[in-house]
C-alpha cells in the first residue's frame, strides 16, 4: 500500500501588491508582463526541446533576433496555453500527444497513480440501428468510489444523471462523468431488452491506483502453467509490486505468460525496461530501446538496456532502494492482449522485445505512439528541467514530445499501431457479456488460452450481437494515461 502524500500549495501571484497600485492601467501592465514572461518560457523551452522544432516556422531560432518583434509576437497570445498549442506540429495528425500543464503537482501525482477520480472506466457503444446507447464498465479501480458502490466490470449503464443515452444525447450526457458527483442508471440485458436495476450516485475522491491489478496462474492449459497479469500503467512507484508479481510467477514455474495491456496507456520508460527484463529469459545488458532527441540535444541520445536490478520509488517519486529483478527463465514467447488504449510504454514492450522473442498479439490494434516526453518547468537556468528552481509564482509547465524511441534493430514504424497477429477480438462486441478479468471465458483472454491449447484462436466466447458500434467520445481517463515519459535524471547520465 502506498501512502498518499496530501499536497497543499498556497500561491501568491503578487496579489498583495495590487493595493500599491492606484491606477488600473498599472495593474493591467503588470498582468500583461506576467503573461509575456510565461509566453517567453513556453517559446524558449519549446525552441530548445521540441522534437519537431525545425518543422515549426514559429520555433525558428531567428524568431528572437529582433527583440521588439519577438516581444510583439509573444504579446499576441493572451495565454501561454494558446501559444503552446500554436507551436504543435500538425496537431491531431503527427503530434497528438504534447500538452500544456496547468498544475505540475497534479501531473506528478497522476504519474504515480494518484488522482481525483470515480475509479471507473466505461466504454460507450451504440447497440442498435435505432440510436440506443449504453456504457459497459471495462474496469473499476480497487478501493475507489465505484468499487465501494459495488460497481464491477461488465455492468451496463443506460443513463447519466437521469438522461437516457442515445446517439443524440450521448455527447452532452457523458460530460456528467467529468463532474465531482454523478448518478448512473444500471440495467440488465436479455435478448436486446434493457431492464432497469438501480441508480447509484458516486462522488470522486483522491485515490491511489495500483497498476498491478490482477496476477493469476492457470494450472493446466493443455498441460502448461500459464501466468496472467493485468497491468494497467507503467507507474514507477509500483515497481516493487510489479517485481513481486514476477516473484509469484517464478515460484509457480509458469511456462507461458499472458500480459494484459488493454487498459495500459503507458507511463515510465524506465519501468517498461524493467518489465521487459522480467520477461526475457536471456536478458543481460543487451539494448532494449534507443531514444533519439532533436539536433540541439543529440548529446542526450541514449539507451535503455535490460537490467538485473530495479529502482524502488515512493509515491512522491523519490528513490528509496533497489531490488534484484525477478526474471522468468522459462518463456520463449509472450502473449499480449491489446486494444486501442494500449499505448506508449506498452507499445514499447512489444517493439523492444520483438527482436528477441515472438510477441503474440490478440485483441485490436494498439494506439500508435512511438514518441515520448519530459516535463519542462519555468527554470531557464537548467534548460527547463529542474523543478526545484522553477518560477514559484505559478504551476504551469509543459509535457511536449522530445524524443522518438527505437528498438535494437532501429525499428520505430508503428505510428498506426501494432495489429493483432494471432486473432482480432473486438471487446466491445461483447458489451452484454463482458466477464471479469481472469475468467477463462472472457473473450480476449479466451483467445490467448485457446492459442496455447493449439485451438484456433478465432474466438468462440458467447457473443449475441455483432452490429454494435464503438463510440469515439473519450473514456473516463486523463491525458496522463497515454504517456511515455522519462525523468530528468536520464538526461544527466
């Protein structure tokens, strides 16, 4: 169990000085200067680190040659966030990933699995041609408001705050899931008929999520012992829990491993290297991944190799010790369960291990993110890397893409995602028969177990409907979920 460190930060944005000004114009100038200073931080940090700096005309080094013109350019943006997003290279096409940070403390907590949440991850599905829509529950965080309310994977919701979900109401109604409190209406389904069960109201709380969600062993799958791990995020403060899971697998002498990354949007690159080191039997010091930065920082280009030890961190991200990695020596292949939410550090596992062992993929195509980021703070004396010297008058920071990642063979071409190579199993088509993680008949898991049994992996789990349509509105998650990031200490190696 990790201790959640409650953080309170009282900021004074020079408000106490306002009484010193009697002329409103002086106050406006002061506020304008503050915005210009923030905009200067945004531009200079992006000019230094951004992966596509040379592709963005407004990030050209020549922009600062004329100080008057440069200041005029900065003042044309009313907020630093507006400036930041104006500098993104082909938004939603190439760089779908960089974001501006309003509160870097919130972000740092989220990187360690700490956030305000219901602890609920549903998926929207239009279930027929009449426009009827439901949410089926994909995942519930342990010790969360949702779990306390008895909500579980596979539950079906057809109304939010009293609004029945249809193709017309869905986009507006889903906003209720981003409020502090929400009322959800649950139904059962039988032959296409939805029958009301009950309403439940839940209120968001600060929760700490252990990404090592489920560890299980199937004792006799065609005579083989099969380990199964549901791993939902590369959260460095849970490296020791991940290592414990592999200690369990070692003690059980598993011969096959199914790694369920359907809900894993990524996280720490270092933790990804540790997980690969636990899986690959012959790991020693071979190269797992190579990171390439822009030309201004090519001295930072470096590697993550397979490791024999891992760092242990607390919930604040501080290193507290080391452990020997519990490496499996009985695997000659890996099964990975995937979805469109499998991203970043999860895809890094697939790409990094492919030169060494077969990686069998079952589910749907992954997200397609072969680039990663660092947090840039308003600390120009450290080239924007040092949080401790950041400007204390605000909590703004940035999380731009600053590197591309390659495997041992120099391969990085998966911006369209990794397709399943064993069987495509579309989870949302089982919205009315979504079984618990670890249930042998759960649709995607069953396909992997069938392949191990040498049975055709064309799934035979019960599916009563094939015309369901996935709704693309966002899941209940946050932007930190689809991330692959490194800490500043990598850059000091």
